[in-house]
């Protein structure tokens, strides 16, 4: 079991698999790195090096009252990659991990060779001109609404069996405390990354779930429409956890994106 000690002395659990060009997998709010097991094996078989980790206060990483901000999570990621002597990589980020990746593109774009966003809108608050927010959240109600766990099924048909079993083990051993991370969640909800999306020169692919319980999948089309460096795919038969619900289809699309953009295994 490997740990990285952040600059403010918080232990982050991480794993490095294989050798080759690095691909970093970034989890969402309350996530566990085990959600990526189907991508780890697939990318290893392709010949890549794969890095997974748990955010502070989540998964197997240390519980702390400090640093519950997206910028701190981004700094943690930058620090981890420096520790691992990785100067640039491809990043695949799910849900709130997408916001960490948006922030990484803003903070240190030289680290990002390619970016893959999995079901994460660039702005989570609905307005009269923006209909791609999180459920019914608005600037006026998000603080109250975020205190309530959404009563929806995050997936359409359930997780892949192997992923489900692995997640159950770590969730039991390292339970997530949603309330103690509420400050992070509320910051995540109100951040607006649309300016980053429209101006970045990074190659990005967005995977959106047509049956996501959280988002109008057309946010992905909006992103591609506003930046020629962005492409997208909408997956019909799954919910929010695309890579863990339909891993075979997800991995095929990911492979196409990597090879199309010449991020070739060594």
C-alpha cells in the first residue's frame, strides 16, 4: 500500500500499475479508485502506465478537516505527479473529478496531454440561459438542496459485477462521510468552468450519459460546439457511472480517442 504525503502533510493512497505512457484516473465526490478497475486492466493490456488515487478525506486516503477545496485537490494531484516524476499525462476524470481536471487545465495545462471528462457539466447551477446544471439546482436553492442526498439511482442497470464487488469491500472498510465534505461539495456545485472550456487548447473528449439522473446530456454537445478541440459521445444505455456500468463500450470509445490523437502505447 503506497501513500504520498501532501505539502500540508495529508497521506493520499495511490497505485501505479505498469509502465509506458501515463494515464491518470480521477474519481468524483465520495469516490473510490476501485471504480476504475475495468479501465486499469484494459489500459494495462494496451501498454500504458495507469495511476489511480483517492482524494483527501475519501477512500483509503487520510481523513482531514483541512483542504476541502477544488484547488487543494488540484494541488494534491500536481504534487502526486511531481513525486512520481510524471511531467505530463492523459487524464480521465469522472463527475467531480471532472471539475478537478477543469481546474488542472486552468492551473497547469502543461501537465495535460489529453483529457477525458465523464458525465460532468462545466456549470452545475441552472439559470434562465443555462439548462445543463445538476438536477434542479440553482444559485438560490443549491445550499439547501445539497444537504439532501438525491433520491435517484445513479446507474440505469447497476454497476458491472466485478466493480460492484470491489467497491463494496472498500466502502465497508473506508466509509465516506458526506456531511464532513459538504464544504467541498458546495464549492464544486457553484464553480463555473465554461470560460475554461471555451478557451482551452487541450484536446478533450466528453462522455455523457443519456439516462444520467443528474444532467441533461446535451451539455456535452454545448462543449463541443463552443470549442473545436472538444469532441463528445453520448451513451444511451447507462447512468452517471458510465465507465463502471458499461465498461466495454466506454473502453472502446476511450481507445479510439487515445489512438486518434496519437497517444500511443510505448
